[in-house]
């Protein structure tokens, strides 16, 4: 990605943060190439334990608002604990072959459906990529309901 596009992308990110009244740490940009697998595996287990929503909220805040590296085991454990979850139990299970297999399968399924980035929303056979497509996705969800 060229410098002009990087600058435009970052400015869009700042504009969306302002528009949605969400705090965004300047450090968040530096973390774009960290390993996403540890928090993804933890999210699978948190979902199994009924704690996905709290974990998701706290993981988002840690990563984007506080600029913390969620691939670091101590940060991940802290966020799990803050979410009211048993960090040791989740991290042990998250590092199992079974959970890695679930993540691999979910990734393969997403690729097979055409997913190529985050955030992606799927409404039936329609795919919407990017936070600027949320309103389109909402339109098609409401249309499908009627």
C-alpha cells in the first residue's frame, strides 16, 4: 500500500472513530501485523463458555482503545479475567488441537464464502466488507425479514 493510501486509510479510521464516538489509540495502528490467532482461539472457547460478549467488548477495548497487543499471553489472560472468565482454563483449551481445528475450519469456510477481510458481514448469499457497509447489511437484513 502506498503512502497516500495509508494516510487516507488512517484518516478514515480516525473519522470513523470520531463519528461513532469510539476512542482509538494511536498505538492501535502499530499493532496491525500482530498474531490474531491467540485471541481468536480464546474467543472460540469464551463463546463455548457463554462469555463471548464480555470478552469481545474487553478485547476490542484493549486492542483498539488501549493499544495493547492481544497476541501477548499476559494481555490475553488479563482481558479474559476482566471479562469474568477463567483465563487459565480458557488458554489451556484455546491451545488445544481441537480449537485450532475449529479456527482452521472457520477460516476455510469464510474463504470459501468469499471473505477476504475484516469486518465482513454475510446476509444470506450477500457479502458486505468494511464498516462503511453496515447500513447496506442492515437494509438487506430488514428486507429479508419482510
